[in-house]
């Protein structure tokens, strides 16, 4: 049930509703979220330390506007009682609605058919709409519908898994409950963080004459009750419109008016109008972003599922953070991490660039906090938080939090990618430059030049969380190098703006020197890059004697044991070979991939997609296909057993990355867009589109050839397997795919091959 | 005030009383402790992890038996009011008592002279005795004395310094309060840990006729009130006897009887008798252990102060832990760490070997808990807790707790030293062997053989807490090597006992091979040993730009910043050169010492004594003298600004180590006792005694020569500056001291030379 609530979640990036049933119960985790509406909670430390954050931010379950309860004669409709003849729920990726269709007989023998359609509008950001239809099947039935707004719902406790969000009891303090005819409004404020929110519901229905409508308000509850009697085959249709608003600054009356206006506008549009807008918005998205795969229908479904949810997470976040779980659950406390920039934003950059721009503007808006944090830690410049909602560091375990400085390079990388892909120089000047400059300042302070003149960055944690506080993590060093070079370039492009930030020539020289002399450790004995200095000298994890039940390792072994051994939670050096593929030779990639493949257990969902990308590049096409399948089914098959607390957004973005960067071989190093497509053995065709500097480029791949097609815009010069090609609008180019080199076989740790998943229960 | 309460603390290792004033107030930190009587407190984690301990143990302030309040006519005696004409307190190292002598005029003009003598008996372990005398000076005065037992005293809050103990409110639950004539008994139980304690007080006084005695009991309070009227010059003398007992198992009546018996025995002995026993006990100790230094009277006082407190901490601990602060304060939660074995036990081994044996038997008694912990962490054998009272791991910050595996080698080293020094083979067989075997099992599991066949130990934290989770910490590797060799040897010596522990030949072979192939990193470029692999590649701490107010660094910089740089909190590689001096050449010692001297900030009190020892060995005699001075004055001058929460016991032991191992050049590697004495420039004579296999050896050092003298026992062959000498009982041998080589100068980080301390206010 928890999993289905996540899978069926609706969101526009601003509002998120878990797929809870209309009637509220049974539920696993009730969830209604407003992006960045959080409560503070103290972070306790048995042994405190300098610079440990004192309070954390947790996403809260806001006033729930979903419930429409129903009394059928004397029986409350509840699927746990009576008899459920059929019950189908469909998440429609084209229409952007969640549909439900069921037939139920009450314990007293009254049979009704129910249909509901739920929508979180992409177009009207503050609006949720639900259409609820009930029809008696074989005899007249008295129907009472209770439509509610509920604040401070009781939540299940979160258990001991540290990855599941801390659950806070009753975070909302009531300021106002108000009702009027068929509507009710609740205004609350969070107790500690002092954020104000309002929710209003209003209703429309057919056949006024026979319907008795009453409105009640209680503590934390608004209820509109509609009572009527229906003949068999007669349908009663209720439309519920809910408006949400929140602010840290606006007054109670202002917020109340705001949600009232939102509901009024939605009423004006009407339910059908909202649906039409929704469809139009999605038609536009799919026209750009749809990925078609022939040869695996189940995977095709999973691909669209992932794109739909990535869009839902980012579409209207609008300068607020995109959390790791989107707005589909309270997992990870609703925090955003580096994976938004590293996995989500590449997808949005090429399919919904405006959303990518907004997400980066959110990061930019937190720069003052990042500067404060850097100052507290003794650095110049800025350092972004490892996990946060609003911008303050909320990580309470510094070896895998503060020490993971790579997040700063990840943000910078996303900035550079966005600017390269869009040519948005205004963004570069107004936002990008400041991010690049402040992070470059951090890097030169964090690292140092050693006796041999190499620039080292010691004591940091890379992406792989099964190592910590290491020296010269290759990923970090290479990404910092890109960050420093990027800063040098943007400063040269916008000298006046740079001068405003106090950038001097000597400082830029320092960045350039650090980038040029960046140390990248290499193990000559093994002929591979160690993930960080000394990594390849460590003992190999005893995979052979690790039972399957002991994964994920972090829940069954102490960090100390994990850190001292060669075992990898998630792609780190392999991710460096994707994002900084320009820094490795093909031979190094082949050897490194084989070495790390045998050590990577994928206890994180941020690994398989990267392994798919590199496997495809090296020529392990079957392995790449298997990894892509794992990525695509991670949530649909609940492969990590925690989809219930929310979808793995970065992993869902990884589906696109695995397809486009993996099988499409798309690379975008330093603004140079190239392809090296090659299909998985079981597929017959892969087709995807992406936006590149205002053009829509479509690539279609078969086993033998690839076709590049420009729907519009200036001719585009790119590379296909290293060979330069120019694509002109309206003139598709088809080129042969060179035969694959069969690489030496690789293997995973015992028991850790790509996961195939169960037969997909969501596939129809 | 807090400092004086620590300095004037009395203890026998079983009971500890801070030097609070008789009348209770003013106080800084009231403190009465019973060794190992602790309360549990939850250890909170904002982000939990596998193997993190869930609850900690904190020493509690037990029922206070010290207070004797006085009413002088209508005025309570309180030094904050009225006029204090003189006030002297003397801690008498010969008599083992705290004396107080004062004259005070009340705000109403009544002048009285007060003397008190407080004693915690070395001979009667459960007994505290206080003699309180009051004499009106110039006119008759009505005197009321209120002698109290107070449980759950209110304590000041501990502030934010993580090093100061967590203070728990009212940890004791009353089970019984009882009074009888002139006595009262309080029985309590700790709320969470369920330990029962009883305290009883009884009284004796002169001149029964004129004294009205009443007894009252309240919640958490027993009070005996004596009222009398005194003429000028007439002295009223009250003797208060307090008995303490506690147990996790014994019943309430049993404990009540136990303390009653203790008080009865003490009454039978009488106050004078208790004082006489105390003096006899100390005469015996000083005859063995006294260290005489000519040329620095202040240092001479500090030396005896330190030895007295080391004896107080260890004398009657009797198979309970000796905490880092002894029983002088609640600092570090009353926990014991590795420093007991590494710093305290060498002193006790050579001056009070029975106390050393008892302390090691305590460790042995925790082996089951250490085995459980090892199992939890996935290791065979046993791993001792980093900090504990009873034996369970209480460290909530694993990088400086669990990862500091060296504690296991430190315990083993103390076992080996004790056995070598005493020849106590029964102890070796019954206790030592099991410790050595179980820790050897840990080491071979923790480390591994690398491709080159070297045995590496990765991911551990050495003594220096400004690095963490490092590979091949030289100290750890060398001490583990000794541990493994020791295990091989004791198994050979006691094959039957070893067989009982399941030790097989192949296992011993593994230990031997690990020891023989132990990897010790060396930096060829710099010609020094890195503290751990890669240490010398790190950036040097920016000492020049670190203001004095930013020490200790851990309170002003994040761990991450500290760990990634070359900066040392406390001797680590230098400690390895002391304890495993046999593993370094003299040239290496000289170069290493210079290198690490420039990086060591001594933010720990466990450093200066080791630096003194190595400075003396290398020939930096002035520097050694300065470090010894710092060690000796650490608490007397409150050099670390936290003596108030208790004395630094290991540092106090370091005074003896600095003198005997430093200026005496005493080394005891693998049971071979040698000397290389050399005096500090300002001194004229140093004389110390030590027990070696039942003999009392005395060494007297002047600028030119050293005299070895055996008070009793078989002839002893040792070495003097490498030259073999044999000392026979009664025949002193005087040998020349070879001229010192003047070493190249060394320097400390800016602003961190040895601390000289203020003119000692305690010196008289």
C-alpha cells in the first residue's frame, strides 16, 4: 500500500499528494506536501562538535484536501469491509490525472459504482481538483459525501531506519478555521519554523434540489457534507477544488485571500477546463521529451513513468528545492541533496530547461546561507549544504555530510551544463557566475599544493558513502577541476560582474593553477585509478561471506568496518568516468570499470544508471540493458524496499540518463555535444528528443544505424562515434553504427548482479 | 573555586570527595562519588548508525556526607558574609588528610575559630571521617552544628563543552531514610541503572551534658543537629563518621547493615586511630614511591601532589575502573579511557603493583562485554570500549571512539608490563593470557596482508585525536605488533590454559606472521615516519593565523578541517617512540621528534609528559624540563582551564613518567629494564624508587653520575646508557653519565611552547 501511494502520487513540484484513497483509509502514509514548507526539529548529539548543525528541517504533512468520505445508506465506504468487485487505479501520463474506478457492495448489501479523477494542476500551480462520481447499481441508495480538509493527521511512526524521515507530531498550529456555504478554509502556522499556510476547498455538484449541504468546522478540520438519494444508474458527481498557499512573510488575511482567489480561478476554469489545460501542458512536454523504445513494452512503460514523475517533481518547483523524493513522500525528511543537480537537472536541462533554470536559481538564492556556512567552517566563498530544504545544512553526520564537498562542484557542473545547453548568458551573468566564483574560492581553500606542486584535496567524502574522509577522491578532484575552469571562463566572459564580486586577476590565476595541477591518483601496480588515495590498498570486502539479508551493508555493519575495506555503495570513480569522461582514456575506462564493477553493491539507488552508462560506453551492452532495467524498475518493483516513503527521483531521472547517455552515448563535456549510440541486444529501436540551444534534436537508434533529425532551428554540428556530422532542420541524417568491440567479461560481487525485479504488477 | 575543589579532593579509589567546604556553600561543583556507581542516560543520534551505543554511563553525585553547617548565634557560617580573618586549607600528603583552619566574624560580630580535618580512609575502604572543631574567640557564643546526608543535590549545568560531563538531575530514587540517636541512614537506588547505594553517618563529640542532639529525616535528607553554648577559648569537637556502600545485587537490608558495620568499625578505631592507619599506609607508599628533586621546590611539591593523587585514584579501586579524572570530579562522565592503562598503570606497576593488578583484573572482568562488542562489530576476539564505567562502550562519536582500536593494544601492553615487572605468573595465566589472546584475535581480523605481504591495519584512529580513520597509524601498528608477540609468548608459556580458550597452532602462526610482517610506513622524502599513511602529504595547519583564543582547536574548528591537515593534538608517533622505542633508530627518533614537535599543539593533557620523555632521550634537556614543568603544573595552575571538573589523572601520572622515563631514561621494552639518566640543567639531584620483581630499586641522579641502589632482594642486572651493570642489595653503584650530544634545535608551533604556568598559588 505504501508503495502504491508513492507510485500514484500527483505533483506539480509545488503541491504533492500521495496516492492515498479518496476516503482516507486504509492508508499507509497519508501525505500532502507543499514544496519547502518545513518544520524545524532539534538535531541531538550525544557528543557535540564544532560546526554541527543544531536544527534540521523536515517536510511536513500539510492540511489534507484529498478526503471525500462516503456513507452508503448506513455504511461508511471502506474497502476493508463489504465486497470489492473491482478496483482499478490508473495514473495517466498523457492526461496527468489519477483515475479510480471501482464497484463495491456494502456489508448491508448496497452496491455502488465509484469513479474519481484527481489532478494537481501543472498550469494553475496552487490548485488540486477531484471529481468524484457515485452511481447505485441495483437499488436506490442514500448517499452522504463528506469532503474534508484535515490538518495534523496522525502519522505512523517512522521505525529505526535512519533513511526514513523523522515524523513529527502535529506540527501545525491553528490560526483560523472558516466556512461559507460549500467551502471551508483552514489557516495554520508551523510551530517552530513559523511558516504560515492556508488551504481552502470549495465544491460543485449536479442537481441542487435534492442535495442537502451542510458545512462544519472543528479544530484542525473543515467538513462539507452533501446528502442525497440516488436511483439505480443515477450518478451523483461532486467536484472538489482545493487551493493551497504558504508564505513565511504574508499575513493571515493575505494568505486566506490568495487561496480563495486560486479556488475562484479554478472554478472559473472548471474541472473539464483544468483537465484540458493539463493535457495541453503534457502534450507539449511529451512532444519534446518522450522516449520511445521498441522491443520491451514493460520498459517503455517504466520510461514514461519515470519521465512523468521527473516532470512532476520539477515542473513548478520555481525557485524552491527539488527534494530527493520529489513531493511523493517524506523520506529523507524531504531534503534535497547533490543528486538533484547531478541526476535530475541534466534531464530537465534537455527536456524542460526552464525547470532546470528555476532549480539553479533556487541554489543561487541560498548563496548567502552557503557563504555563512563556509565562514563557519573557516572557508572563503560558499559551501552548499549536503542536505536541506531551505538552504541551511541539516546533515547531522559530518563524515557523510559536511565532508561531501563535491556537492559544490555538482552544483557548478549543473550551472555549466545548463548554460552550455541553452546559451542562457543572462542566467550565466546574473546567477551562474556567482555560484562558480564562490565555489572556486572554496576549492582553492580546501585543497593545497603539495611538495611536488600537485593540487590535492584531502579529507573529503566522494559520492560513494562506503568510504569517508579520504584524500584525493578522483571524482571530487576532477569535478573541482571543472568547477575551477568554469569559474575562470565565466569571469573572463563577464569581467564587470566578476569585479563586483571582488574577483582579482591573482585570484583567477590561483584557480587556473589549481585546476591545471589537480592531482589525480593512479595505481600503477593495478593499472587503475583508486577511488581515492590508498583505496586500492585496502582489504577487499568479504562478499563471499556476506549473506543477502545483510544488504544494505550500512544497516548491518559499522561504518568503520565498511570504510576500511574495498566495497562501494554507489558509482563514484565510475561516475567520474561519466561526467568527466574527457579525463580518462578508453583503456582506463575499461580497466577501471571492471575493477569497480566487482566492488559495487548498489546499496544506493544512485548507482545502476551510471553503471548502465559506462557499461554501454565500454561495450557491455547486455549488462547496460540489465542495469537500465534495474533503474527503470527500482520503484515499480520496490527493489530497495523503501519506495513507500517516496519515489527515488534521481534514479527515475537515471532512466533517461541511462538511455540517452548510455545507449545514445550522449556526452556534453564543456559544451561539446556528442553521441555514440548503440542499442541493447533485445531492442529494435530507441528514439529520444532533446533541446540543444533552442533546437529540438531527435535521435533514433536501431541496431545498425542512427538517425539524427532537427525539428527546427539552425544547423547543428555534433559527433557520431567521433565522426563530425551536421544536422539541418528537416533533413534527417542516418549514419551507420560501428561494430561493437566485445570487451572482456566483468563481474559483480557475489549476489549483486543487476536486479531483474518481479513481473511488474503495474504493467497493463 | 572549582579548581580548588578538584585539587583538594580526597579519595581512596573507592570513595571520592571533592574539596567542597564543610558548610556546603559556596560551591562550584558539589561532588561525592562511589567508584562505578553510575546512571544510564540515552545517547541521542540525529542520524543513527549500526553499532552506535544506545546508552551511556555517567558517574553520579551520590549522597553527600560532607556537610557540617554551623549557626553562630543567629548567623549561618558562610564565608561570603561577615569577615574572614584567615582561611587556610592544606592537603597533607604524609597524613592523607585535608585540613582547614580559619577564623571568622559573623555579620553580627561573633568571632569563632574553626578547624576541620577530613579523611577518606585508605585502610577502611568504606569510611569517611571528619573532625570539626569550633572555638569562640572573644565572647560566649551559641553554636548549632547541623551535620547532614544529602541526596540528589542540585548541580550546576555543564555548559556546552563536550568534555564536561552530562549532568543528570536527581538520579537517585529514595528507598529508605532512617535515623537513630545521633545517626542517619539513606538508601537510594539509581533510576535507570538500578544500582543501590546506602550512606550512613554517625557522630561523636565531647561534653555530652551541655549538648542538645536532635535527628531529623526528610526526603533525600538526614540531619543530626547539635546545639551548645561555648565560652571564649572553649572548643567543641565533633567527629562525623560516614560509611558508604553500593551494590547492583545486594538487598536493601544487606546494604544498610553493611554501612552500619563500616561506621561501627570506624567508631571502634576512632578518629585518631583512622588518622594513624592513614599515616602508616602512606609512610609505606612514600618509602617506595617518593621522588625527590633538588633544585626546584615548587616542582618537588607538584611531584608529590601528583603521586598522592595517582595513589588516591588507584589505591582501593579494587577491580573497578580508574576514571580519567579519578574520583575528583564528574568530567568525562566519570569514564575510564586508554590513558589509565598507558599512563596510570606504569606508575602503579612500579610503585603500587597490587593496584595495577586490580585495575587489570577489572579489565579482565569486562571481557565478556568486550567479546559481545567485538561480535557486534563483526570481529572475533574482544574489543574494549573506548570510554566506559562498567565495560560497555559509551562513546557516541565513533571516529574518535570505536575506531581507536589501539586501546586493545594499550591494555595488552599494561598486562605485559605488569607481568614483566612483577613476575606474577599466576596473573599472567589466569587473567593476562585471556586478554592477550582475545585482543590478538581482534588484530588479525582488523588488519590484512596486502599484495606485498605486509600486514596493514586500515581505518583506525591513533592516540592523536586531530586525525581519524587513518591507515597504518604507526603507534597502533607497533603496539598491535607487541600485542601479537605477547600473545604468542603467553600461549607458549601456558599451553593448557591457551587450549581452554581454543587457541590452535595455526592461529598462533597467524599472529606471529602478522606481527612479523607488520607494516610501518616511512616517508623517504622527508626522512620521517608519517603518523599514519599519507599524513605527511597533508597540508600543514596554518598555525601562524590561529589566534591563541582558538585553542583548543576542536572547540573552534570543524573536525573535517582539523583531520585533513598536519596538526597534532597529542603525542602519537612520539608516544610510539617512547613505548616502542625499540622499533626506531636514534637518528629516526631525532628527526621524527623535530618534525612532530613543530606540529603538536597539546590540546590534550596526554602529550607533554611524552614529549618530555622523548626530549630527554634525544638530549633536549631544557625542553624536557619545560615540558615536565607543564605536566606538573597542569592542574595546579589549571593550564587547560578545566581542572574544575576533575584532575587529569593520566597527566598527573605523567609527572612520574616524565621524571623516571624521561630524566631517568627508564625503559622496559619486553621485560628488559634499562636506564639512561640525565638531569635537567637547573636541577642538582633526582632520586626515585621503583619495584622490580619484588625488589626496591633506588636511582639517584646528579649532573655527572647516577647511583643505583637495591634496598633488598636478589642482584639486579640492568643497563646504564647501554652499559650492563649489576646492582646488589646494600651495595650502591655509582656510574658516570656520558656527556650529552647537543641536538639540533627544535621548535613548537607558534604560540605553543611548553607552558610555564602562573606563580603557583598552591605553593607554600
